[in-house]
C-alpha cells in the first residue's frame, strides 16, 4: 500500500464544486506539520514512460464508425436490418434495427495507412503518432454510468477519479501547483465525482477551471485575486490563522480537517503567484495561438483549453483533463450536423496540441488520451441519429510510450461489438497508470477495512500497444 498522510476531508469536499476557495480544501503545507508534505514528488513503482497525462474527454460519445473505425459493410447494407441481435437496453426508436452508413468518407493516412474519417482532417495528419484502440468496451448504457466509469472506474459507486489516483501515487513536480487540473469539466453526469478524491486525502481533488457549459475565455480559479491586500499583509494574516489552527491541532492531536486546512491554505497562498502566469496564454506567440485555432471560430474555445493544458503540463502538473462541451457528442438525431460541428471545434486544436508537444520535445513523456464515455450504434436511431454503444468503440492515445501509427483490436464487421483483442475500461486505466510508472495492483488505499484501487479487482496492462 502506498503510504500517505491521513488528511482526508472528504465530507467537506463532496459538498464543494470548484474554485480557489475550495481549492484551499485540497492544498498542501509548506511548513512542518504533523504529517509529511502530501504532494511531494514520489517515486513510481517502476520506470515510467510518461511523466504526465493530458486527457481529452469528448463528452456524449463520438461515433466510432464515423471517426476511426471504418466499416465498408455499413455502406453496402445501408437501410437493411441488422443480421444479429442488438445489445440490450437500446432505445425503442432503434427497434427496427436498420443499418445506417456513415455520411463521411474514410481514407488511409500517413505511412501507417490508418483509416481516419474526413471529419478529422487535421488529426489525420498526425496519424503516425496515434495508437488507435478500436476494441474498447465499458459498463454503463447511460451517460451518468459510463462517464463515471471512464473517470473513476465504477459506474455506480463514489470512488476516486483517475487524476486523483495519479496525484496520490506521484505527487506533483511543482510545489506551487496542484498535481491535478480539470479544465472546463462537465457539471452533469457525475459532476465533481469525475475529478474528486472520494476517500483519498482531499488534497488530490482536481483544481477546476471554468465549466463545459461556458466559454473558457475569462474563466479562472475562483478567489485567486488577493482583493487588494498586499502579499506581506496576506502572509501575516495567514500566519495568524495557521498558528490558531496548529494550536488546535496540538490540543486535539488528530483532526484531519484541520490538518487538511493547514496544508490547503499554504498551497492556496503560493498558487496566487504561480497560477496566473501559467494560465496567461496571451504570452504565447501569434503563430502558436494560430496553431491551436485561437482567435477564430469555431476553434477558439477548445484551442484555449488545449493550449492551457500544454502550459500546465510544461509547468509540472501530472494530470490535466480537458472536456469538450457538455454532452456535445450525443447525437441521437442530427448526427451529420452534430458531429461536423463538434469536429470543427476540436480537430484543429487537438492537432495543434500534438504538434506543439512534439516540437517542444514533450510528446515522448506526455501521454495524450482521446475518448468519449462510449461509442454509438451502427444502426439508426430515428431517421438520422445513433444510440449509445458501450459494447464496442474507439479511442486513441499518443506519446508516453505507446506504439505510433498502430491500431489495436477490432469490432465486428458492423462496428457494433468489440470482438478481437478487447480492451475494457479497467484495462485502459491499468495501462495509463503503468505508463506513469504505477502498478495498478499496488496503488491502493485502505478505506472502510478494505484496500481499494482504481481498477477494483480487474484490469490488465495492454502490453500489445506499448513500445
């Protein structure tokens, strides 16, 4: 079991959303306290291929058969009835089980010759850096279940998020920054659970920036401004408060909430000086901003998110989560217009992120992960939509020691069920941790008399996709 200080203030944080005021509920202490520095950089279990993760979450579920999983049979049998039984619990509107072809053309790209839809012309130029997993499957037919499964490893219980586990296992490379940042997280389908620490020490909750329902421009960390007070006066005020907190702690000997607050205030104080510079993307050159699509529509918003993610990664944050607009990819109808809108917003920024990381020498030790919570059915829902499909879908990774220009696994000929070299969500989580130098079976935390881990009692590292 990994040894960490007992500073869990979970009950307090579960009622908190985000912002600097409640970031103060998951910070760390610079000064000596009853416990060690809870965010100090820790040694991994084994040699790591990646130092950090940038997780690109496509909320709503992109269609695999319209993006990265080319299925010619859909075009040949368009409008015909699916020749096998559909997955259970599909919507009544898909009860006719009519096959629907993709509205978009696919082509081979790069030296690898991997198939990519015309929806992603910019990402396609980087296909030789991608490892596309076509055989993902997960639990959760509904968004709430599947989103929590993706972010916490369970579809029904309150458990620590992936980023919280990474923070718990590795700490931070920069003592003035948190180890886990979530940029524009969704408010629904689990909300804070998707970036929360659950029973892990509260310090491992993400610091959040904005929300997926609002533009990121102008968003920040709440209460970051000093409110006109000088740094010296604020330090004196904080010292007085900390003295009272430590006096209380000395008298009661054990109070996890007070311990956590002492630590949190110290990190909060330091972040006021460190964070604004990291978030200030205007300091980037015009050519860099243009690379991400900043300053033009429809790419400005997601471009800002991706550039901010690169800056946090460069500054030493271990896990950076970037979310697309809330439920944006959920095309039960209007598949063509919906997916074209979504891809138009994220394609150029994602390609810009990959190029920027690569030219800065950061891609080799940064694991970039792109996925939704599930995929979509190859059969039509209504006239022009697709239903949820956790039975088989695609995601991709880049950098961080995964194979480049590689495709792993297959769905059936219709793109419905994962059938070859299947990768479960637990396997994905085990592999992400492995690349960071963490053994998913050893990264545990004792709670309620049991040693818990991200992958529960499941999961295997998908060695077939690793260099």
